[in-house]
């Protein structure tokens, strides 16, 4: 249980299928190159990256389930995690519970199949930087390039176009002087971001289907090679 306490991870085993599923939690703030405050709940990208590599190489793991409840965080590190998840060859599914805000959106669409809880929220807004920002043309160009990386990733792993994502980013927000769009549960599914609304049951059912399908394909390939 130490792995669950330290990293929010554990291996789930189901007797009737024999599938071994790695559970990974992505919660709180995505901590990147700088440490978050001592009281902040964080997902540390420097911990999660090597763990994802080890899961990919672990033949005993059949699939990976991501539980996502994040307010966002470090843009570049969150995008790096999303790219790593998208590049996994093992079947993956994600369940968004609570929040998937900001850089959490690429993370939530990176899995092969994503379920969002009916009450969960997605917030899409323009890139925001903390700390000193230089008011120079180069700075604004950098912001634009970072934003394009994010919109391109989301569009490439969902059913939403880059143009639509950009429109969501600059829509007048609920709060004054704010920009962005909030989608709740079924709204995010109807918009094309995720596959369905539901909970842990739907996410696990889909992941077991993916695992069984991959095992069947591998068996057929093996039989064809032997034949």
C-alpha cells in the first residue's frame, strides 16, 4: 500500500478475467520544474514520467486506468505527461471526476477512452504564465506557440477541431475580466472531447474490453505466425 500512499497508484486484479490493471491518480496541481507550496496537493511529473515508462515495459500489466481530478498547473510538464500517456501501447482509459482544468484537458483526452462524471467540469482558457512576463513581441509569440501546442494536442486526441478549441479559449468567462469556457459532464461529451458520461464502472468496463480485444488480436497474430 506504500505505492498508493506515495503516488496514488495500485494494481487492480479481477478474478473472472485475470486482467491486471494499473491505477494511476492525477490529482491536484501538476507540479513541474518548480515545487508547489507545501500545503498543495500535487502530481509530480518527474515521478510520474519514469513510472509510466516502467508500466509500459511491465509485461504483467495489461492496462492502465487514470483517475483525473486536477486544476491544471505547469503547462510544459503537463503536456509532456499527456504525450507520454498518448504514446503508451497498453490499453488505457481515463475517468474525469471533479475537475479537469487548463492543462488537465490534454491529460484527460490522452487516454484511448475517457469517461467523465456527470458533475465533473472542464475549463478551457488561454495560456497563463506566472512570474515576470516581459511585454515584448517575442513573449506574445511564445505564448501563441504554447497555446498552439495545447490546442493541437487536444484536437488530435478528441473529436474537436482546433478552431473550436480556440473559440472556447477566448469566450467571455463567467467571472469579470476572465476568458474561457466551462463544460460540465454531458456537455463535454456532446462537444466531442470525451466518449461518454459515467463513473468507475463504465471506465473499467471499457478498459477490460480493450484488454480482451488486444489479447485476442495478439493470439491471432501468434497463431498466424506459427501457421
